[in-house]
C-alpha cells in the first residue's frame, strides 16, 4: 500500500538526514517505526506527508509510492487528498478555538459536508471524554485531552493511512495505555492503516503487526512485532533488560550502545 524505496532526504541542499530508507506499510496494518530521539523517524513521516517541502527539504534519491503511484514530488495538500494524514509531534492545535472546532477542521477538504456531523459523533464514540469538553477552549485542556482531539481531527479526514508521531509524548502511563487502546480500536474497527512513530518501544510493539528500528537516519532492524519484542538487542538497549529479564543500569545500557551487534 505504502512503500519507501531506498530514499535519501536532504535539507538545505547540504544536510543528509535519511540514508537509503526502505519500508513497507501493508493495508489495514499497524506498523511501528522505532528509535531514539534524533534517529530520523519524524523526518520519515514528513517525507511521506510532503511536509519536508515546507521545511526546505527534499527526497533526493529513491521514491515513495502510495498504491503504486509516486507521491514524493507531491505537495502536502495533494497527499492529504489521496488519503494520507499525519498527526504531528507535539499536538499542533489551534489554541484559541474550542475542542470541537479543532476536530471539525480535519474535514475542511471534504466535499460531503452532510456526513461531517455523523463522523464527529463517531470521533466522540472513540473518545467519550470529549463531548463534555467540546465547547472548551483547547488551550486549557490537558495534554492527554489535546492528544485525543488531534487524533479525532485526523479521523475527520477519513484517512486511509494515519501517521502518528509520538502520541505518548508527555503523557502519564495511564493515559498512554488509554490512547494506544483507542489507536488499536480505530485500526480494527475502521480498517485504518497506521504508521506509528514512537520512542515507547514496549507499548508500540504491543499494538503493531510489524516494526522497523531506525538509527542515524537508517533502518537497522525490522521484523514482526512479536519477534522484535523477543530480540535481545531490543530488550537490552530499548527496554533496558538483560537476558535474565532484569533492569539494566543507564551505565550498562550506554556501554551496550557502543557494542550493538547491528552496528558491528
């Protein structure tokens, strides 16, 4: 459905950020893109959504295909119209609008205005806390409530592929579990394909069918989520667990980083 074929991404004609990245997102699946901060995960999403164009970046090698059609030269608005929607890291919101106004903005490119109200109620069915907050100014809502709003806003575009960038960022563990439970429901109930960027490896792999690990702008490992969860490299570095299942100290994990097998 969605394929990145050996892409490089360069900014300002001089800064190479992604180096030969290839990945596949099959229809109806949740795929997780994992890695530490600065690995290139967000840039990968922006390459797909076209947002790198407004940040003076470009796909300088390789190509991106959506249902067999190249989209790496398209502008963001055309990519949204094709069915790919990105939820940007940091919960980009319109602070002075209400929660409901923020949600409905997601439907602004749609022509079937009669269906918008029905879809709004569908969003509220996934996020039962939001109806009571619909008239509240979103800038006064909690981080978790804002995250629910921006995911709901993405749903209003009726995406075929929804890309979520760090949905757990800044949220308490209980809220993270709630948000990821809803993401899993959306995938199963709507059949929405999801590409999930996340540093919380454990919870990301709990909902994903397949995962990719990224470091320094490259894919260094991939496989079914269940196999990645059992991989000793993933356990030791990303989950901080030894082979005996014991938590490792930061010093040990730092030492492990220098000897990771996939970089050897």
